[in-house]
């Protein structure tokens, strides 16, 4: 948004007259023209520097959406691979649309730039833009409350987010998190500007809030909770004489969200036969219980109880004093509480560092930063010194408390796209070649990198892209799952390990009974081939001897710094194999 226009709007006189020329020429005005954009750039740079630690790491789950983007752009429709049935194995349609657009423009899934694959560069570039947009929304909201120190709010919020590895890692993981964070920040900014500028019930505010809520709902299923933020804030702030305008505004907002989202749901059901993503079915999301909400307390533990306490005290002090800051903070707390509620309702995620908490971090840091700066402006020198000391001490304690979890993530980051592409995509292509399996199916649970490199038909043992497996997980019927895999599908190649052995019961003994023999042993499972699919038994010994030293080396080096931060070539294309 044009900085000059914002400055003019923020400096209006009560009667609506524009600021005089002398005001525009004043030193304070000139400083404000560059201070806020500079703060946004500086805060973004802090986050990017922290994200550089991730190197070329892209989490494998993100690559599932990458594969769907490839299929959609190739005109195959929303399928995981050519020839597969339509299954909504993704839960982020708006992020998928951005990836398809990037591929259509030649920016994504086309090659490399300066030796780095655009499968890494493009989603990280999107994350950079979304992060800058998020901080711009923070600055825009702060301008309505502390116009002379909006830059301080932006820097404080940006510094806190840069120190939060949960926010940084998942924002630059290749997943939709940065877009979700942007919608949360934009929602808060529109609400803050609405309640402080007297335009909360204006049509443009209702439409803007509705459009952002629609984007959030299409970015993540739980993003739909942000659609409730605008009506709640209207109820909180509406005056009796404005009731008619408020009702019309809420109705307009509801229409902006409900009509296109309803059309999307109808399309989803027509194409996939479900009202929810297949991923939600596979994860067997149950109706929430009250006890689930307590898991939001995990976020307080991660952020640090000292920081949470200082932030709460700052917010409480601002809310206790009538004025613009109180109205703004109250409006900001509404989407924050809704995001916390959504986080508590979701089942616990198997991935580390609170993947679903990204919007919570953005809204919470914005609330604390705004409260602290507003409190600074209202206090004298001694109170300001106490405030700075308390915040600094709380931030230090917060970083110390996060150290163990961050070190654990540093040594064992969540499964990367590149590792999966090599371990399951390229290796199983080579298995099929070495065993003479021309038109084989492989069943395995790690999907993203596999879909980008395999030449085989894929059966997803996690159920994200397979309706039958997802239905079995949703029903808790593991016998049905095993029957589907081992009797109905009978894939020529199969891989299981860890929980994918114990949860569905695909044990080595059951696999042996179904006619599978091992190619490589890993943990309580490994790689298997259906014995009757191998035409020449002598090929088994040859493939086993070839695979073992290579896989031993690959798995042993999975979590070395070089492998974690490295790439997997300029392109990932179907049919790639491992040199023999």
C-alpha cells in the first residue's frame, strides 16, 4: 500500500481536512515516510537470516502439493500422478494455485537457478513475500494506534518472530504456513483499522475482512475460523444507533465468505465425492473434547511463561485504559483467541515444533509488541526502563527454554523432500529396473518426493491420496486396510517402517504370509517385493547386494548437516534412478 497515502490518512484532522503543507514538510512527517517501510524490510531480513539456517530443506509433506501442482498444470486434473483417480490429497487449495501459477510462468518445477532447484527457490520466495506482507500488515495496524512508533512495533514483532524457530521453520518449509500467517495478520490489521478509524461497519471493511477470511479458509481448513473474527468484533464494538449498519455489514461479510466457499464445496463434492479433504479423513479428526484445548498451553511453554506473563501484563495495562489502544488491542485479540481455539481443536501433529501454530505466533507477537509500545508511550522514564528490562529478560528466558527443542529439530529435522525423493522415488525405480518390473505398483507412506520422481504407480499407505486407506483409518478398521493393501491391491513393491508397521499391522510376518520377501531391512520393516512378481530369482540376490551398502550410507547420513541443508539436483522428474 502506498506509504504516502497511509500517511495522509493517518494525519487527517477531526473535520476530515487534509494536513497542511507545513505538516507534510515537517521532519517528523519525512521520518515517518521511510521509518515504517524500513522497519518492515529490517524485520523481514532478520527472519530471512534465521531461515537461512534451513538451507535447501523442504519438508516432504509440501512436495505432495508440488506433485498435484504438476498434474494440474499438465492438464491432468487434481491427481497425484498421471492415470490416478482424482483424490484431494492436499488441504491447501490457495497455496496449490500459487504453485500452479509459478509452474505456468516457468518459475517452479522447471529447473534450477544458480544451481538451486526452483522446487526450493520458488516456495521460499513465496514465503519471503508473505513474511514481508505479514510485517507490513503489523505496521499498518500499528500506524492506527501509535503512528509515530509503528516502526518500533514492527521491529519488536519481527525480532520476536525471528527468534521463534517454530514460526521460521514452518514458514520456510514449502508448506502453506506463510500464506496462512499473512491472512491472520491481514485480518487483524483490517479489524484494528476498522475499530480505530470509525469504519468498522463500512461495506469496504466488511468486504475486505470477508475476502481475507475466504483466502484463509482456502489456505488451511482450520483457517475458516477467521471468518468469525469480523462478526465478533462488530458485536463487541457496535453501538445501538449503528445496529442497522452493523447487521448489513455482517450480512455482506457473510455473503463474501459463504457464496464462493459454498461453490468451492460443491465443486469438491462433485470432483472428489467428499465435503472435506481426503487428508482430513485419513487423519481421522474426531469431534473435539474439552481436554484437547489444554494443548494450547504447550505453546505457552514453548514461548516461555515469563514472556507470556509480561505480554499479558502489558496487554492488561493497555486494556485497563480507555482509548484507541484499548480498542485496537481488543480487536486484535479476537482473531488471536480464535486461532488458539482452532489450534486446540486440531489433533496433535506428529511433526515437531508446532506446525499448526504459525498464525498464533503472528497474532500473539503483534499483540505483545503493540501493547508494549503503547504502554511505553503512556509511561514515564522509570516505568519505561522497567518495561524494557522485563521484556529483555523474558526474551532471554524464552530463548533458553526453546533451546532444547530447537537443538533437537536441528539434529533431526522433519523428513525432507530430497531424502524421500532419493530413498523411495529413485531407489524404488532402480528396484523395479533391477527386478524387471515394468508396470509395478509401490506401496509406501512417505509420498512427496516419491511422487515427483517415481515411474511407478503409488499406493499411499498414509491414506492422504487413497480413499480406501483413508476410510479404513477413519473407521479404525486396520483389518480392512490390510485386506485392501495385501489382497485387493497386492503391490509388487512395498515399504514400511516404524509406526507404519505397528499402526496398520503390516508386520514382517504378515507380509511374508502374503508372499512378500525382503529386499532391505530397516527398523521393524524395510523394503519388500512380492515374490511371485520376480521372474528371475537370481535377480533378488543381485538387487539386495546392490542396495544394502547404498541404503546403509544414505540412511546413516540422513541427519548430517550437509544432507539436511543440501539439495537433490536441479530437477525431480519421473523415472530418475540411482546409479548402479
